[in-house]
């Protein structure tokens, strides 16, 4: 048995993360650190550079109420009048597929091992 759910994309947010690491003053994007650290070998101030990590896309979908008795979404809409499905997409090939304001069908089916 499978549950067919009509859901509307509420939000799509792209974001990335990374970290600061110590680097040399001449490196691209170098800036003085918030605190001045001193090397044992070099009495000068330390610098840090931004090292990018991954970019991700976060998508929030919400249930859509039924369009009528013949709507395949009827049973889901009656049982789930509110809620949300939130997911983070880590695959750049899939970014942009889900668009805000557009409705999609989501099929929920038990995985058998």
C-alpha cells in the first residue's frame, strides 16, 4: 500500500558553510584574526582565511487540501490537514527542481528489506 500526498513547496533556501583557518598574510582573502596569536618561530600576528565547505538546499513542503471528491489527494487531505515535510538536498544536480508555490505529489511507501 502507498500513500499519495499532494504537497506545495512553501520555501526553498540555499545555504553553505565552511570554516576559518589560520593562514599567511599574503594568502587570498586573509584577514587578521580576532585574537592575535603568536607563533613560537615568528613573533608576528596571525591571519585567517575562509575555507568554503558545502552548499545545500533546504526545502519545506506543506500538505494541500483536497480539490474535490475525485482528487487523488482526498484521503490524505482529510487525515492530514496540516504539517510539513522538510528536507535538505545535498545533490547539486537536484537543486532548483522543487520550486516555491508549485504543488507536487509525494508517494510514501514502506521500504521492504
